[in-house]
C-alpha cells in the first residue's frame, strides 16, 4: 500500500529533494567549469554554467516552496501556491539569459578561429560523470514530483534531464574535437545553449498560462463534466470553468436540479458533486457549485423580476380581507417568470365559499401581473 503524504511531509520531501539536487549541482558545476577551463572545452564550460543555473533554480525552488506552503489568509484566500508559479517564470527567464550568454561567447570565438578551444582527453570523463549524475537526479526528482504533484519539482527534474542530455552532446563534441573536428566542441556548446533556452521558453510559457487562469485540458474538463452529470439529482450542467493554482485545480460549475425540490436538497446535491470531484481528481482541491432550477445560461436577465416582498404585497392587494386566511406561499422562478403556490390550511376545507373567492382572485392576479405565469392554490396536508 503506497504511503500517504500529509502537507508537512510533502513540504519536507520537496525541500529534501531540492537540497540533494543543489549539492549535486554544486559538485558538477565546480568540476565541469574547472576541468572545462583546464581541459580547454567550451562545451564543458557551457555545461558547467548550465549546472550553475540549476543550482540557482534549486535555491529558487526552496524559497518558492517555503512561500507557497503558507496557509490561506485574509489577503490570499486561495492560498499562496502561485508563488511557485512566479518562481518558475523567473527560473525560465534565467535559463534564457544563461543560454544567450553561452551562445554569444561561442559566436565571438567562432569569429576568431584562433580563440577556439581544443579540449583535452580528461574532459571526456567529466562529461560521462555529469551524464550519470544528472540522470540519477532526474529520476529521483521526478518520483518526488509525482508524489507531491509539484509542477515546480517536475520542472526541476526536467532541468536535470536536460543537463544529462546536454552532457551527452558535450561528450560527442569533445570526442569530435579530439578526432580532429575542431568546430565540434563549439557546435556542441551552441546546441547545449539552444536546449537550455528551449526549456526556459517552455517554463515561462506554461507558467504565464497558469497566471492568466488558463483552464485545464479539454480531456480533463470532459472527465469532470462526465462525473458531475453522473451524480444523482443532477439534471444538467453548464458554465463549467476550471483554472490552475500551483499544482492544484479549482472548479466552478452550474448544475440544474429539479425545480420543485427544497433548498436543502439542492444544497446537498451540490455538496455531493463537490465531494465526488475532490475524491476522484487528485489535482482538484476546491469546487464551487451553483444550483439552478433550470439551464439559465442563455436566459435573458429579467430586470423587473418579482421578489418575495413584491409578491406578498400583490397577495395582500388581490386577496384583501382573505389574505390572513392563507397559510403560506411558495415561489418558483422558471423561464424568467414566477410560478406561485398559495397554500391554505386544511381547516378551510369546509369554507368552500371563501376558498372559491381566493381561487378567483388568484386567477385575476395571474392575468393582470405580467411576471406571474401561474398561480396554484392547494391545501396544506
């Protein structure tokens, strides 16, 4: 049985994985840049800078996890999860800047062929160590990202994978230079820079989509819609909206229920919908359900709709001296109109003349008040 992680365990796991990644990146940065300089490999130096940028990203992740883990408060009622999203944007921009710097340096060296570095054989071993270390970091961080559902950790995991791939490119570039292809190392450095830049662009693009409340994928929305529609008591669903908040998803939905049920039953159906979605979708953390008696998505708004106090005044006016005889009245808002139920106490069964008068006056009320489509009179059991 898989271990269940609570909020505190998740935060500790995020921190532990990030610290391990930072320590490995410190080691890789030092040996790659050092041996890149001593071994005269531009590609290895570029790869070392890549690892250094990953170290910076690890520190950024630690800060973002700490800020994002804070509980919701008055100023942030939905929590602080988007601190992680903002951190991801900053991280992506940083990667683009680093990639541009690497590519520019290589470009300058290509303009002056005498400045092109010819790597030493030792650089091959450092590239191989980098490949193994980064692939292990990728697997380790990816597992933690799956457990914590953290997009920021997953982004960091792909950084490690990109480091492993870039080290493969470096390995090929160094080998090519040693075999006499003097441009191979420089070309490898440019390829690494392009890979880093692509990762940065993807991170910035995905995070900006989240910050502007882009909805979940069409497939996810269809699954959510199907679960709501399958809930007992739900006749229809419309105005389904979703958005991301860090690794969490928020859902708003309008459901149509039987227009004659009580408010409490409609509320209970809405609670069931909310509980089902949170239970069946790991990413869904909050659901707001609006209960409708009909599909009002395309209903023209009525500016002169009658409220209870308005209807009560009409009943007093039309029933006159018979108004005190009614027990209560119920209102149904259907298709932009009012359906009115006037309830008489059972003690009025024997007062046929007064009951008939009330019925006739209710008919007149229905005919003369445009907003009222129907008036039904019945006895309370």
